[in-house]
């Protein structure tokens, strides 16, 4: 099979296409002929050598989400048939023409989506559903702040938060991104380059914050949260070490939490998949929620896709096609 591999730790130029052996499948796995693979920021971290693949996953091949057609299935697979069009969450290996996936991590591709659109769903939807709705316990009528709203995670969180009845705010780095986020449902988009989001949102009363920035954002987040607010971390791009005022935490009864998805066990991801299929998939089938594609590139141009991620020029998702 063809695969995009990390030849060494470094910049986008270290990605190269190689011919590798097609993966084998287990009794409960399916083999997907990949039509498209989503590109995510953890792929960039892995390429730089800062995000090692879990045990059992080929560390050379990045990629956490795919869409394609099942061409082979294990002898105990009872959820899928050969020829089914599916998208799937994978722990790695997505940048390849074939990938082996546990049957419980696949979802049917809605008939109104292309393979490219479907490939943009699993990593972001799983992440947002787990962190905003399960850990953050977002409820109808509450106020949600999403930092970095223009990217894949941010655009998904804005849309789903809005669809489930929340009032959504976001931070962005340009007027163009602000307009983009508002088109997805954000009631206010603060350009952090020339505005202080803490001052801009001081009167709003935020219930849940989804943050991937960390650093100096931490104290501002705590100041903005309502009593019983929930602060959820999925990354810390500007620093993982912060000062915590325990008195403020106690006075406001702030719930501080966070998670990473990739290394979670098989059963956890399957349970998450089941909830998403019940709660989110009908909104995709109805057209109320749709992934936003920024660029679709052939897999041979994976280096350019990573360059787009690093330039932070995205309005939605980038996918590779096979």
C-alpha cells in the first residue's frame, strides 16, 4: 500500500510517500480502503517527535481519522459488511491507502456527505463530545467559550454547542476568522490580537470553557467562569505549567478537567462512538451539522497540508485524498 511516513523528526518536508506492507486485521477488525484522511494538529506534534504513537501503532504513519470502504472483515465482526462506506477513529496509521480498524470505532458515512467531509469528522467530533458534553456537561442555555474557533476542533465545538442550545463565544486571530465563526453560530468572536477576551466577556458569565492554549489563558479563564463553571483542557500550546489560585477555585466551585483521546482504551472509544451515533449523527444526516472543509489535497501533498496547519490559516479542516 501507499503511505505517508515520517522519515525523521522535523518540519513538513520530512513527510514522504513510501510503499509499505498492507496491515493485517484481527478477528474484530475491519480493513478500510481509505478514500480520505483527516489532518489534525496532533499529526504535526507526532511529526516533530513530541507525540509518540501508542504501543502497537506504527509510529511512522500519522493520521487519526479516515473515511473509506470496508474491503475485508475479521471472522467475528458482526457490525459491518464488505462494501460498507464508513469513517473511523484510529490511533494512528490514517495517512495510508489501507488501515485496520476495530469495528467499534467505525461510523456509517451519512448519504449527504462525501468521503472528504466524512474524514473530517471522527477526531473532532469524538474530542468535542467527550470534552464539552461529557466532561464539561454543557447544558441547554449555558454559555460556552471555545478558544481557537476557526480550526477543526473549534468549528465543531461551535456548531455542536449551538445545535444543543448553548450560547457560544470564541477567540480568533483575524476578522476573517471571526466572520467564519459567527457564520457557524458563535454570537461573539473576539480577535485576541487586538482585544482582551477576558474584558470583552466579563459580563457574559461563562459556564464551560474549552481551551487548547494554556499559559496566560488559564487565569483569565478562571476569572471568566461562573460559579460551578467547568474548565476543560485538550492541549496547552502556550504552556502547560500555570499558577492556580486554590481560593478562587473553591469560592467559585470550578471543575478543572482535561483529557487526551488517542491513548484511551478500546472500550472507552466504542462507548463514545455509540453516544455520538445516537446524539450527533442524526444532526449530520439532517444537514443541521456539516463538517467544514478548508482544503482537500492528494496524499502526495501531505507536507503542504502540514504547512497549512502550522501557519494557522485554517477555516475548518484539511483532508488528504487517496
